[in-house]
């Protein structure tokens, strides 16, 4: 019923217990659990906003990486370090 990851186990356990209690009370309603990061079935535009937000974040991150490598090389030069 449960995957080895504890983050997935608790919602499944709560779902099983809740549906068991509902059956004991003769209810016809049931709980459903799905494991998706974000449920975007109702709003497909949300997926585009998330994609472009993450894409912009990665562009900013990529712009900051080359100076990091350059500073590392300058530090190696100062201490007369050799690279492998």
C-alpha cells in the first residue's frame, strides 16, 4: 500500500483510515489521494507560469556560475595551486 518513502506513506495511511471510518458509518462518500506535485488538471495555464518561472530562475543561475569558476581560478593562481 505504501512506498518506502515516508512522505508518501502518511497520506495513504490517512486515506485508508478515513475511508474505513466512513464505511463503518455507512457513508457513500470516499476520500481520494493522488501524488502529484501540483494538480494542474483544472488550470493548464498554471503549468506555463511554473515553467517560465523556473526557466527564468535557471537563466539567472547560469549567469552567475561563470564568475564563480573564474574566481576559483584566480584563487588557485594566487596560492600557486595546480589543477589536476
